[in-house]
C-alpha cells in the first residue's frame, strides 16, 4: 500500500512538469516569409519587390523587413517599416518607420476587421486556403487564409481570421503579400524596443508624404546634427510613391 501511494505521488508530481513541457513545445514561434509586390504609381507601373518576415509567438507578432532569396533579392526595395501586434499591450499595435535620418513610430488599437467570407479557394505554400474580403481605410483587401495554421494573424496589419493569412491582394493590385516560406522557430518573446520619435498615425502619414514628395523639405525639417546633406538634381526618396498610406483625403488616393 505504501508503495502504491508513493507511486501515485511520483505520477502526480511529474504530470504537471510534463504538461508544462508540452505546452512550451507547442508554443514555439512560427516564422512566415512574405514576398511583397508593390505596383509603382508611375506611368509604367513596374512592380517593385520586397520581403518581410512575420514572427508569431503565442498572441504577439512582429512583421519586419528581411532578406529574400538570393536570386530575387537584387530586385528588391526596402520599405523600412515594421508592425508589432499586441505590443506593448494586448489589443494594441506599434507601427515603426525609418526614413533615412530618423525613426518614427505610433501606437494604435488593433484593427477590428469586419471580414466577409467569400468563394475562391486556393493553395499557398502547400496549404489549402479559403478566401475572405474586407474594406479597410480606403482599400478593399482580398485574402486567402488556412485553417491548418490556426494563427489569427497575417502580413502588415491584416489579422482577425480563424487561420493564418498566406496571401493578400488589394482590389487595385497595387499591393500583394504572398507567403513563400513557413517554418517553426525557437525564437520567443517577440517584443518592440522603442526607438525614434513617437507621433500619431496621421502625423506619420504627413511625414511620409513630405519625405516622398519633397525630400529636401523633409531634410530641412527633420535633419539631425552631423554631416550636412547636399541634394543634387531634385533628388527624391528612393521608394517614392509606392508606400501603403492609410491616412489621406479621398482626393489624394492614387
């Protein structure tokens, strides 16, 4: 009898440890690499490529620029922005943007997307995906998400579906986010290290439009101490007019 009780004690003691270990293993982060295609708004509308990595750790995630495959990387342009969901607090996101001389960021509530489920299944990265649609800040987005990866997340700010968004396209085909690689990772504790100047979302849009539209005026307004920057020949910011703006008057929409 004493041996039986002793055995039960050992089982009761070890079981919580086993459960914790399994929970820890199941909470490994997921990394998804997206190829992002931006249609330039110039007359020739040549596509411009970029790559981002979405890292999901439980309910938090980061969407940051990364290096794409070697055969494609030479054709990329860095947008230099990042999106952190449920950071620093649950229900909020942080948007961070680097503009040559400065870093800016803002915090806002997580979007409450009113998704509409529609017909149009497809396969992305060998995952069967279902289609959904949403209107968000002057744009209509069509996305394909997979229930096989039950993460309510996706590229950029897109989220809120019962599965991971692997493909997102706006109705004008100006912006495309397509998953090209998915893997588990041991990376944990997704976080945002605050940097730069805190602004409102509307102020961020104004700063970006100033930088892309009149780079010299941007330099004059936000220049830091250090070597003088001299701009020749009407220089414009390299990523001119391909940025995914959210805050603008309808008449300004391109």
